C-alpha cells in the first residue's frame, strides 16, 4: 500500500533554559532539524530566547513549568504550597509527591506564565505543554485545560508514545516514570477533548531522548508508529486513518551543555542540562541521513501554522 502523507513537527523543548541551550536549538532550526520551540518563561535566558525567535522567525509555544526553579507569579513568591521552604518549585518527583498530598493552587502561576510569554514574544502561545509532562498529572490536567480554554490556546501535547513498552534499552527506573506519564496521558484525553483542545496523532520523544537518540531509533519509532496508526480501525472520532495526513510531534532537547552557574530556572542548571546528551541530540538531529530518511518515507517537516491546521479533532 502507498505510504500515508506524514507531517512532522520537531519541537525543541526548554528554549530559554540557558544561552548554550538557546544557541544549540537555534542552530538546529537553521539547519532544518527543528521546526518549532517550546519556551520556559522562567528560564534564565528566556528573554534572549524570545529575541532569537523573533530574529530568526522561529515558531514558539509555551513550556509551562510548575516543577523546576522559581515561579513567575509575584504573589506566589511569598507564600505558596507550590514552593518548598527555599522558595523554589518542588522538583520533578517532589512536585508529584506534593500533589498527592492534596496541596497546590496552580491556576495563577499558569496564567502568569502565559502573560509573561505574551510580554516576551508579543503574542499568545499557539501551543502550550508541560515541562516534565506535569500538564497530564491528575491534579493538573483540569486546571491546565481551563487555562488553555480561557486564553483560546487550542493545541497541546499528549505524551503517549506508540511502542514504548517494547523499548528494552530504557532503564527500569526511567521506564517506570515513562509508564506513569503514559497512564496519566491516557486519562487526560477526555479532559482535553471536552475543552476542545487538539494534539497530533502521534507523539514520539521518550524512547529517543538523550543517549537513546540515534538516526535509527528516531526512524524506527516513526515507522512503527505510522504503521500502528494507519492499521487502526476507523472510529466515530477518527476517519479511516490511512485516508488522511498523519501528524507527528517529535520532542527533542538539543543544545550545548550548560556550564554552571549559568542557566536553569532559578536554581542553576540541573544534571540533565549539563550532560553530553544535549550535544549528542544536536549532532544526531542535524545528520543528513535523518533528513534523507524523512524524504524516503514521504515525511515532511511542516511550518507550525500549517501543521496545527492539520491536527485532528478528538
């Protein structure tokens, strides 16, 4: 059978984290390896990132952050259950623990981040997702969806990666975290749908992160996901998948490693941003053989506005 038309957007996350991350993401964009970025407005180089996006006409959305560094909402800086005793967010796992204790009022901070994004870029974010996938957590998803609806932001990310369970190169502890993200995402679909929020048919980015990224893992993940998607039976909410364009978001984290104390979201750069894995992603994404594979598979990297227009109604 003929290959389906595939429209791909490659999103560089954590834009604004530090000058070296910004530099790497911009280089990827100019090389045609990244087509879209997601801005951390509480990142130490967020203002710089917004200027770079304007200068190079880089499509940019909001990477909402409730887990790392300092809040942007002034009211929360003095007294909030969102913060630990040092005045910072609770961290990737600490945030999840705090949520399970029934704390946290997130709406003001999410709105403050949307407003700061508008201040930095001159427009509302066309898409908004969550740093460390916080937006799909049970206690966050409803508030997140309400904020998107309030601002008329229609697009997000739902990190359910096809074939994740078969990826035996992922360490057990990381796989546990990813499977938790997957379960939360599956339980978020109805909430986002009820608020009229849209997202791509396919998400990829967990199995291909950091040292696990290679031309081979990216190509295999895309090929397997497209086969799985197009073999699905039609449903009332999806036309026959093979009869239309398939949309894919590939989440990536390229950049040059952060050098302390510069970078981060208020607490300095974390281990993830300082590791060689950022540069490894950058070097992999710009390889000509990756672009050749896209071409051979009828995969087209699309401009964000056209890509968003193609996203399905769920």
